[in-house]
């Protein structure tokens, strides 16, 4: 996995600062706990251990709030990246489809609806396309490298080219 940081982005810098703070808190929290741990049970008749437990129970809402803030921050940073990826994929898809004629768009749309592969017989059933016309369209798309044809019994399985499929449908997980 290749991780790249764009330090010109304010969100990246804020995320890095937040991450450094969390790591520092995790590293130094045992030291802070041991330093604040009372050595004597009672001072002036007050149990120090009991006061510490009361303090910790009072701080539970603060810890919950910190968790919610961290979760919201992660969501904020990640959602903007996901939205930008979706917009980029939409632009790429629109650009690719713009180079196709009306009938080719129908075939590619059918392929997209069926996760990138469909039987050639199903393409002939698209409204406005017959066997001959669908065969010609399939051949044009094959010549351009948009699709791949694979034998499948007495018919053919039409598949989107792997690179185009990854762009239109996203990489397979």
C-alpha cells in the first residue's frame, strides 16, 4: 500500500497533528497515571483512592465526548476523500461514455448494470437492437478494446475490458 501525504492540504496537516496528539497521549498516559496515583490512603481523614475513583467516574463523559470528536473528525476527513473519488469516477465514466454512439451506450449500460459481464443473447434483447445489430455493435466495441468476448456454451459472454471495468465499477475487492 502506497501512502502519500499532501502537506499543502490543511485537512492533512490537522489530521497529522491529531494523530500525533493521540499517539503522545497513549505513550505518556501510563506515566501520568503512575504519577497521579496516591501513595497514602488517607490524608486528613479523606481516602485518596476513593477520591481518585470519583474523579475517574466524573471524567467518563469527557472520555466519551473525546471519542465522539475523534470519530467525527475521522468521518469528516474520510468522507471528503470518498466524495472526491466518487466525483472523479463519475467524470471518467461520463467522458468514456461520451465517445460511444447511442446503441453502444445501451450495450455498455447493460454491462454496467450486470457487473461488467452479460450473455450476448441478453444484448440482443435490448430494445431497438436485433441479433445482427447487436453483433455489429459488439464487434465495434471489441475492435476498440472496450469489451472482451469469451465463449460460453452456444453463445458468448461479453465482458467489459478489465481496465475499463475497474474505472466504471471500481476495483474488485
